[in-house]
C-alpha cells in the first residue's frame, strides 16, 4: 500500500497528529454465529435469558478489548 500512497510517518508526527495504530482483530465464525443467533432470539422475544447469557461474556470481552 505504501507503493501507491507514499506515506511518511515522520511528517505525520511533525504536524502533531498521532500515528494510527494498525491492529487487526477478527472474530471467529463461531462467535459471529452466536451473536446472530442471540440477536435473533432477542428480536423474536423468545429464550431471552439464554440469549443474554450467551451475549454477556461477548460484551464483556469486547469492552475489555476496547478499553
């Protein structure tokens, strides 16, 4: 990508901007599936305690990762 853009990190620092942190975070297909199933259960208002039990640890993990 640097071939096309020709970015200069030292020029960014001299302008007072903070360089962006490049972090790749990918969610496994299993976790994505659990999120979709839990969201569907919440939308149709069935098995709400089960859906919240599944989504609880996922929400805590996301909030700890972003902090």
